[in-house]
């Protein structure tokens, strides 16, 4: 380490950066990690963890409604938004402290400051320090997009602010059709808000299987959420405490809050990257990296959302661990970014892994589809109008299960287990040979015997 203050300097204290710092320190490296805001990053502080807590709480209203079908009489109930936010903040503070403590226990040093690259090895911190590092890891994550500047954009909130609203909005308009927009639509609707979703495309959840997109939309609309597609918000007017969103379709919507959830961008600005020669990918505007998470500068690496590859917390953690093992543990590891399960904690919930039907048909000559929708056993007593979707995409030649798509309660929990089988290249025969666990919804995955559709790609003339 001659000539350098530390072996590794990590910029960003999110899940990926923290994992890299801990593992590198465990391998004996001298490590510093700098975080300008709060340890834990997007996922812990203003992303998946508080989002899931809000989602869980928003389900309670349904449970109360469904209880009557099972013989329960529940009296008057009340919901306190401020108490929810306060309890969430308490849990997030506990997790932040745990993240900091775990890093420090590993032997790494935590600095609560912004770090900027002065040159290829030197970093200047907002607390006045300058530290030189043999290796640098960029793990600064991403931030919400607000899209093109429109009149009234200053009135629009993002998911960041949604976690800290002083009151539950009686009416809210959410622009976007992906994970974050639909998850917050379900959250606010569950707590009693009147929710309208505005999305520019022809249907929500772009990139997901078409059956999933159709099913989720129908189920959300059953729950009273208005979904307007093929249009965008062109301006937002403020009237006292309320707002009017004007749409490209010519209509307008009055609400108490307007939220944009139209994607996220990598946090690459004002890091000093231009001083080091670190290249930005022209295709996704993230830090360009190779399969080892190495940037265009050999000793500078980048992981997680700042690379804009697959923006999922477990992916960032896996990339951080692989980096530390490769560079400091003498155990070269590349992360396999194929066949990664994902979930949308919308209402209903989505769990998916592998190829969509359209992707499979484009890649394989023969594709068999096994699909079913059914009423969950709970709904037979509660009377709730809802159906579960389960779908398997199978290579008709090798019998390998290429994809699995679930919409319904516990879809995420189910898909985590199914992902193991799909990752192992299990066949439909393997699924069929597995004895069903009854009565469960997931048993449908091993009892579907006849394809609902079969597609044979015709050879080009």
C-alpha cells in the first residue's frame, strides 16, 4: 500500500457499498466508506424497506373487510398516518444504526461526508479531509427522474417525499407505470386515498409478460384505482392546498398531491469522474463497467444502480461481494446477471423470474405456455372479487422451464423458491414430478399438465 492512505475507498453507503466494504475489510484491506446522507442508501432509507412496511400496513384494510366472511365482527377502526410515518422512521433509524455498526465492526472506517475524486487516486471529502486510495469503488446508487421540465414541476413530489408526507392525501395523481408508481398506487389506495395513475404507454409494467400486465391492471381497477394510459401530465397548477394536473389528452385531474415515478437515473454527477477518465455508458448513462465491475480506469470499480445494469438491491449486494472477493480475497468472481427473480409489491403482488412469453418466442423455435387463473381459497369465504394468475413458459424442445410469472398474494415469496428451479434449468417434467402441497395456490405450478398455447416459430423463407 506504499504511497496510499487506504487500500479501498468506497463512495456511497448503500447496500452494495456496505457489503463491499465489509467483505474487503474481512480480507484484511484498509477500508474507508463515505456516505453524505444516511447509511443504508436508497433501499433501507427511502426505498424497498420503508416501501414494504407501508405496503404491509395498507393490507390491513383488506384484512378487516375480509374478516366478516370468516365470522369476525370488527367494530369501528381508525387509521393514523402520522403514527405510521413515525413508526417507520423509528425502524429505519434502527436499521441505519445497524448498517453503520456492522461496517465498523468489520474494521472499516465510516465517514459521514460527501466524497469527490480529485484525481485517479485522491478523494476530497466535504469535512476537509483528503484521502488517497489504491482502489476506489463507486456505489452512489440512483435518484428519481422528474422527466422533462413542465410548468408546475416544482409542485410534484417523488417517492422520496412520499415517505414523509405530513398527512395522507385524500386524492393523489401518480405518473408512471412501473414498480414504484404501482406500488405507491396500492399503498395510498389501501390507506383510503383516491388514486389515479397516468402512464404514457399503452399498458402498465412495460417489459413484463403481457398476461401479467393485463391481469395486474384489471385487478387494480377492481380496487378502485383509475389507470389512464396513452397520456402524460403536461402541466400542474396549484390552487390553495390543491393541484390540477393537465393531461396531454386534454383532460385534467384535481388532487391533493401529484407524484412522479417515471424512472430513476444513476448518481454520476459531481463525483469528479471527468478528472479520472471514468467513462459513462452512452446506452444507459451509468458508469460503464465490464463483467468484473471494472470501469475504464483499471483500479476504479462501480457497482449497483450507478451502473444502471439491473437496479435491484440484491444485485448490488452480490456485485459488491464479488468485487471484494476478486480484488482483495484472491477469489475471482463474476456476477451472473441472467435469470434474476424480481417482485413488484403492487396490489396484487407480482413475482417473476426468467423469460416472458414474448422473449421466449423470439429466442426459441417451440414454446409451450401453461397458464391458469383461479379464485384463491380465501376469496371463497371473504367474497372478494380477485383472481390469481400463474404462468409457466417452457421450451417445447428441451422441456426446460424458461420463465415463471405469478400475480397474487405471496407471489414474491413463491417466486423466490421457484427461481432456484428455473436457475437450475429444471424441466416441466421436474415440476410435474413434484408432489403438490395442498391446499395452496402454489400447487398450481406443479399440477398444470396441458399447454394453454403452443407457438412454433416459422423459419424465414
